[in-house]
């Protein structure tokens, strides 16, 4: 997984002004909010296009929207899209999923800077929130959506879509109910929704102690640990400290964490690889451990992780 959100604030990393300024179509009026906080939507899962995106922007002012930028030629897209639909349907109207075929909608692909497909972006109050690109596990997906909902709540976007007004896709409707999460995973998920990262860390740590092969717990622990570390950090202050202390691992770790949380994956890896290269052999272990942890946040199959692993291996031998 790449570009996990921090949940701290809205990060307008893409410019949607050219799309926002288009006249809204009459269908955009369906985003009106009812007295109970619900909002009409074409469905929980729908297709978005260059021409009709103003409707999606307006909808995001009431209910969080997840944008799935996909392509027919992308095998990871074919694996991720059904998982996105499944988890969105599980959330029963707390957010909606807009699917964007990047080949058919080049303006949206350009606006969201979709360089790696699939790419998933949140939209809250008309503002884009980078989430991740590439493959993720189902548990990671739930964790990211929990953070998106928390962020939306912080910005007053608390509406929902009545499930009866938003039927899921036929394929999703035919799927059997998702099995319940293991108790410790459920505890971690609830803690993340509440913003209690230490409790989520404790739950994932206990799950790993019980089953060291629990890949979802390992991935969840890496992600929530990152979220916990970046809480309250100021990027400019962290960069100034790191510049003044180029060989201090703790100073470099802070910037690497913030870079990763903000989507600057290669900058994060590059900073730690450079630190690793300049430290004496007996001081390198802690840097290697942090790199491996951040690799786990992004995902072992991500090309950037593979490249960074190769560089790390060349420095080791």
C-alpha cells in the first residue's frame, strides 16, 4: 500500500478547480440533505466521469466519497475494486464509492495525478484526501476507511446514504455476509475509529503474539504505529531538526514518517537509505528495522518497496 492518510487534516494534494467550476447537472440536486442527515445518492457504488464530477464534489459535502481510479489493463485494479465495493457496502451508507476509469476520463486522471493504478482517493467537503495506491489487504482497507470517516467527522461531514436508496452492485449483493472480524482485529478497528491508536497497537500486538503469521495484524500494526507516531508532529519543525542533525536516527525517522504519511514514499525510503549508508555498521540495525516496518505499511509487492529493498541489500553486502 502507498500513501496512507494521516487522518490529521485535509490534504489538498490535487487541484480539482477545473472540475469543480463546471456547471452542475440537475442530478447534483440529489445531494440535498434530509432532516435525519441522510443524503440521496445514485447508489453506494457508482461510476463517475469527467463531465459529471461536479455532482460527486457536491455529494462529498454531506457524505465522504471514496474515488477508485482503475483501468481495465491493471490486474491489481481487478483485485482491489471488488474489495472496495465489499467494504463500502459493509459500512451501510457511511460513505460511497465512485469508480473512475482513468482511460475513459483523462481529465480526472490528470487532476488526481494518477501515476500508479489503482489509486484510491477520498473526497471530503469537496477536498481530496490521498489514501493509497496499489494493493492492500481487506483489514488495511477497513483501517483506512475508519480514518477517513474520523477525518470527515472532524470537518462536519457526517451524513449518510440510506441503504434502501443505494443498492449495491449485483455481484456484491450475491456475496454471502462477510465473516466477523477476529476479536482482537475488531478491537483494533474500534480503537482506530475512536482515534485511540495505543489501544489499537496493543490489540494488534496481542494478535501477533497469538499468531505470528497473522499478515493482516502485522500490516495493521505497522500502519497504526505510523499514525500514532506522526500525531502532533510539525513537518517544518521536523525537517529543521533533521537538517541540523543529519546522523541522528530519531530526527530522520520523524521526517521519514511524515513523508510516508503524506504520500512521499520514495522520499521517505531515500532519507533512511542515505542515513543507513552513512552510519557505522554497529549503528545501522535500528534504521534497517524502521525501513522494514515502513515497507510493511506500503506492501511488499509495491515497486517502490522492491527498489528500496534492492538498495538496502546492496548497502548490506
